[in-house]
C-alpha cells in the first residue's frame, strides 16, 4: 500500500481572508452595463468578477490576466473558496 498524498494548496496561507470587495457587482460587467449570474471575489486584490455560469466569466478572466490564484464565492450563504492553480476548493473562514 502506498499512502496517497493529500492535495494541498500553497496559496491559501498567503491571502487576506478579510479582503473586502472593491465593487458591489462584477467590475467589468458594471462598466459594460452587462449582467451576471453569481459573483466571485479575488482574495488577493478584492476584484469582483462574475462566475463561469455568467456569459462573461470575468472571475476566470481575472485569474488569467493577473495570475491571482484564490477566489471565493460572494453569494450569501455560500462559504467556499477556490484555487485556480491547484484546482482545489477550500474553506474561506
Ligand atoms: Zn493554490
Ligand atoms: Zn462580469
Ligand atoms: Zn485579483
């Protein structure tokens, strides 16, 4: 038997868990006058982007542009975060 290695994320320990959203909606969608489905918060800079169910997918685009790896859901009652680099979820509290 070979012990399976626990997947770990080296990024979660470096973020500010009290990061405040910079805008009250997806920054880019607000600028374009467009709409979104759900919101995601970048835990590195406070950028608010829309989720992959939204047509503009600005949260994922923000990661590709900035390489900020950690985001969390901004939806009320949704307590989960995600690391794009490691493809791993984490508990943001
Ligand atoms: Zn990570
Ligand atoms: Zn958007
Ligand atoms: Zn960011």
